């Protein structure tokens, strides 16, 4: 059965690839059917008799012509239907007795119905059924109500109905296939979008971690190099801060890169993502690097824990903003950090007095500010940055606590 099924499947594929061969085989089968039917006398003494009559030569010619026309039924269905219909009418008029040439017209009508729309099928089908039936009633050898005349009407109706059913089924299958392909494309686009978002998120985290810790390492290393000869104790302290910042950078890099591990990779990091719970440790690293940082209004801070995505975003915004202050605001700059809960939002503010000669990122073109905007935008929040009146810089983020946080956890 398996070999038989494989052979049938292979034959079906070959016939689909060679439609002209299929139409030729169909035309030959119709010709054989018509020829056999022309030898049958439906009015025999004991029912239909085979071999009691012989078709005339002109009837054989008409049968061959009508069957041969079916080879071109896919190229021009309407023309083939018109030709076979005319040949069938001619056979009804001149045939004595007439051969069942109308069978070719029925096949042509089926082809038209299967390849056009339903209104066209109705119009063409009714015209064909009416014309063939009227010709048989007017020119046929029997009375107008004979079974042969009604049979022509019935066969034409069956051909039109079968073609319409095939067309409807083909359209239904095509619609299902199109929906499946569209759904597959949608899934692929969604997967690509999620991959791009995850890659962008990891890139932001890597930038935040590297920029923060490398800035601290650079500052402390500069201090150590400056006081190495005159104040070795202070140099040792600065180097200790460099070592601590390097260790923290490696730990956070390991945790971030660990997100790229496969499920079966060993020693996946289990350290949670940083958040406001370790804000004091973050601020202490900046203070050790020489940047005075104050936490404003601690009594009005965030009372309830924030969702993980909002908590991480607030931490990264403060980290990046203070890193920019340390890099751009000058040696004598001071910073102020505020995190408060206002209704259904958490507001994060980082201010500095711009106390040095450094140039702040006033144009917002740095990767740090871009990363902050993308992080806040992913949560549906608003980020505003810019110079303060009287000097300094201000970073202010409004993060919705409940809206869209589930998409980024």
C-alpha cells in the first residue's frame, strides 16, 4: 500500500506539472466514452442495446472535433465551451441517430465553472443548458419530453455545479493556505522583533555597566598615578577602589552575558538584576570616585517595591546619569538623586550643578542618553534631559508602575 500510495502521489505531481498531458488524456477518455455511447440504442426492446446501431462518418468527425477541443480547455475555456456547444447542436440536428457529443460541452462547462466566478457560472450554465436542451427538444428524434432531452439538461447542470464546487473548494484551500502563510510570516516577524528588542536591551545593559565602571576605574587610576610618589597611602586606597570597581564590572558583565547562555550551559548566573535596593552601594562607588552625591527627600521615597522592569530601569538611569556627571560635569561637580512614587508612576531625577569646566551632553546624542530614552520608552514612560537654569544638567524620567511592565520583565 505504501508503494502504491507513493506511485499515485508521484503520478499526481507529474500530472500537475504537465497539465497539457492531463487534458490530452481527458480528451481521449471523453472521445472513447462518446464513441462507445454512440453504439448504444437507448430504445431497445429490453432496454439499452449495445451494437444495434452504428454512428455515421460525419458523427465520428464531430465527436473527434469536440473531444480534441478539450485539449485547450485551460487556455481558453469560453472558446472551447462555445465550440463544443455548437458541435453538439450540429450533431443534434444532422445526426441520425445523434451521438452523445454533448458530453464534451458538459466537460467544457465544468471547466468554465471551475475557473470563473459564480455569477459567470450561473449565466453561462443557464445559457448552455437552455441551448442544448432546446436543440435536443426541437431537433432530436424523440418527443420533446424524452429522457434523452432531460438527461442533457441534467448533465449540463451537474457539470456547472461540480465546477462551481471545485472552484469554491480551491478558493477555500487557498484562503487557508494564505492565512497559514500570513500567520507564519507574523510569527517570524514577531520572533525577529523580540530578538531585536532583547539584543537592544542587552546592549543597553552592557553599555551602562561598562561606561559606569570604566569611568570609575579611569578616575581612580588617575588619582593613583597622581599621588603615587607623594601620598602612597592614598594611592593604595585609589587602587583598592579600582579593584573593587573592576570586580563589580566583571560580576555585572557575567550576569548580563549569562542571559545569552543556552538552557543546558553550566554555571548560569543566579545573581538578580540590580535595582534600587542596592542604590546606596551604587552611590558609594561614585562618592569613592570623588563625586559628592546626595539623596533628596528620602522620607518621600518609593514606599512599595517597584516591578522588576521599572526597578532595573530606575537603577540604570541613575547609574548612567551619574556616570555622565562624573565624566562631563567637571572635578567640582555635585549631584542630587531623587526617586519618588507619584500616583501610578515613579519619578527619577538626577541633578548636577555643573561645577567644573566639563561639557555636558546637552545635545542628547551620546549612547548613554539614547539608551536611557530607549529604556524609558520601552516601559511607556517619558524622559526629559537638558541644561538647568543657572548651570548644571537635569535628567528626569517618569516610569509607569503598572502600564506595560509585563512586557519587559
